C-alpha cells in the first residue's frame, strides 16, 4: 500500500509534502539502518535501439579513456595532464533540509564501456593528499535520483583514505552496500597512486600501486556489460593523469560516448507531433534526468522521439546541484540536458531558482542578512550561464505553506526577506535574461478556495507592481483521489490569469493508479484537454516518463516502483498515454 493512502487526508496535508515528508522519514531509516530491499528493475534494454545512434569504437582491447568525453562530469575540470577532480561535496538533502546523502558524480554524458565482461581498469591518480580522500566508482548501472534520495543500483567504489583503502559494493538489491571493507595499505600513498580494478571470472581484484589489496565476489555488478565511471574527492583535489581499460585474456569491450545520443525519428503519432497540428504554439513536456536518458534506449526513444517538445530539468538545475558550495557553480548536468534538448528541437523549462527545498547546507546555514545577496548572485550566474538556452524558468517554487494553506511558506527566503523575496527574485531573473519566460510554480492551486484566492491576489499584486512575472505553473500532482483536479475549475483559474495578462502551464502532472488505469487515464486526459483548450495555457508537462524510474518508499521502508506515468515499467504506453494521444488525433 502506498504511504499516502494510509494517511488521514486533510486539505492542509494534501499534495507533495504529504508524500515526501513521510518518505523522508523512511529514507532516513533506510539510509541509516539499511532496512528493506527494493524491487529489481526490469531488465535494462540494450542501449542501442534501432533509432538511437551511438558512437562506438570497434572492439578493442586497450584504450586511453581520457581521450574520450569527460567534459560533462560534475565536479571535474579538464586540464593539461589530466582530469582534475574537485572536492565539490555534491549531496542530496532531504525535504526538510536535513541530512545530505552523498551524490558522487558519474560520467553519464560521456565515455563509458559496453559489452565489457572481463577487464582491467587502471587509473593513475596524481596529487592525492594524505589528508583527503580520492575515490573511483565503477557502475554497472547508473544511479537514479528519486524523491530526495539517490537509488544506488550496481557499483563498486574504491576510495583511498589516508593509509586505508575503503571498498564498497552495491549489488542492486538494497540501498546499503552489500559489502564494505576498510583495508590498511602496505605502503602509504605518497602523492601518486595507481588504482587497478580487474573484473574476471566472477571476481573483482583491487590493487594499489601494483599490490593487490583485496579480491571480492562480483555479485553480478557488471552483468549488463556496462562500466560507467565516477570520481570524487573529499577534502582536497586530485588529478587523474591516465585512465586505461584493457580486456582480460581474449575478452574485448567497446568504448561508447553517450554525449552523442540522438534519436533520429520523430514519431508522427507522438504527443508533441500531434499537438503541433492542433495548436502550433502548444508544448508537451516531461521532467527528465540524465541517467535514464543516456542508459536506457527505450526511455530515450520515448523522451526524444516525437512525444515531447520540451524537457523540464527534474533536479539538475536545483540549487544543490548547480551551486553545491558558495560561489562554486557546476552546470555540467544542466548543460548536457540543454544539449540533448537542442539536438532534438526541444525547449528547456528550467526548474528551479528559489525554493525552500533542495538547498545545500551552506545556504541553509547562512546568516539571514546574507541570503538576499546569495539569492541574487545565484539567479544572475545561473541565468547568465543558460541565457538563450532555457526557454522558461520556475523562478519561485512553492511559495505557499503546506499546513497553513493560504499563507506564505516560512522558508529561509521568506524568513530573511518577507514576501519581498518573490519580487526580488523575478526582477533579478528578468535583468539577467530578459528573453526567458518567468514563472511562479505551485501545487494545490488547481482547486477553488483560500489557497487559490491568496495565490491569485499575490500574482495580481505582482503584476500591478510591474514585477516581471510571465506565468504560473500548476503542478497538478494527483497522489490520491482527493487530489483529483476538476478541469472546469482549472480552466477558470487559467482564464482568471489570462485576464490579468499572465500565462499558465500544467507543469508537473502525475497521477496515482490505485483506482485503476482508466481513472488515471481520464484524469490525465481531462487536464490535458483543459490546458489545450485554453489559449492562456501554453504547455502541459508530466513529472516523469516511465514507471521504471518512479521510486518511492513503502510503509515497510522498502523502495518500490510507482505506476504514475504514461509509460509503464516495461516501457509500454499506459492507457493514460493512449487517452492523451486519442484526444490529439
Ligand atoms: C522532486 C523530484 O522529482 C525528485 O527526484 C527530487 O528528489 C525531489 O523533488 N514539486 C517540485 C519538484 O517542484 O521539484 C519536485 O521534484 C516534485 C514536487
């Protein structure tokens, strides 16, 4: 049973917080105690599908991997002599801002190995500080970022930590490492280290500077034939001066570059292809993240093959991803998504600049008097970087409270600046990129009542005061039957906004399936139709593509997959897809 079904529904507790607050608590348990396993994913399809073109080199038995694509690895910098790995402390914080699960970067948009069975990977690391940590993580499956937590799938992590080597292995059955070792090194590292990981005959051997430190069972980590690379530094930087792969014995592999991903065919019956014929200025969008787009061909086909004319960056442009430390910006994942969108003639809906969640610890710990400067700097740097490439921004996200339905949310921004943070954020964004459409995004405003009245009054006041707000995003999460949206009421709200010169979009729609797929389908299609029929509604976006990557925490603390999207776990279109497609035909 899904968490939100067992909670007593009140108006104040409905919506996103409802689902996530409980999740957060359960996740904390999982991460701390390691309770519960999670369902194995359906078998990953082969990466290269008929209409996905991916560059692969011929099968070779040795490779200078650094000569490939590493330009999009977060926290890294390409320099003479190698790839610098900086201690950028990427984390995923919980919804209430506490915690912070490590989110070590993975070279998702770039060089990796395919069809790799038995191999040796050798990384030459330079400038390893005795006081810092230097890690290489080899992934058989890329991790998925879910609701405020990262789902580790299959990987082996090798970390130099002073005089020790820490080894962790995730086998895909649970969140905690199935194996953890901390082993003393015979010879302490003096500046340089050569890490060697050999996978052969079901075993993984790990050596440092030519001396084998451990041998472990592979637990099927590399069973899919993929090797994705991740590097991260703690405390001080280090440099990878050489990275090499070779087959063991007769074994071969291919190097591949996921940054060349391109879906060539736009299905004329795809949702965006059809919508364009109904309304040339209407966009069908989906929230997207890099891991599934680059590692799952059927997902990539659904994402880029004619269904969507826009992507919303689900997490990649949130504060904790792009400014993990004060003044340290990392736009790499966002850049990769921008590039994928451009290559497929899609717009980018930037999400999100000023939000009470997804803020790194340094932001949450700033003295109130410094928050305004941090906020305006963040907006300026981000919009300047993405200028011309991001069509619209969710400038302010969820400004209203979860429990006092018609009151402002007392997040760090409100506590520091009062409601003026909202107009300041919009004005700063407009100055930085006058060409981008600027939105305020909120949940629970689809229905009539105090919240909507307060929200509309705020937008009216902002408009009248000359604040550059272009539109409103109706998140439209339907997590339980009481969240169901009445299309007539939504249309009325869109018209009220149009009357004051404000555009609307359905920005994050997803629908629970516990009442059956036909109920789910009719809710999806009714809201799509409402938006399509209103000239003031410029786009409809769903908060994900496939149930395959829709994770949540169940009552017993285990991680489960949801059934909320237009494609199911097998990447087959659900009745909801059919219903939306039908109304467009
Ligand atoms: C969610 C993402 O989907 C998760 O992956 C992340 O861990 C937490 O945030 N309203 C919003 C989005 O505006 O930012 C939220 O996205 C969903 C609710």
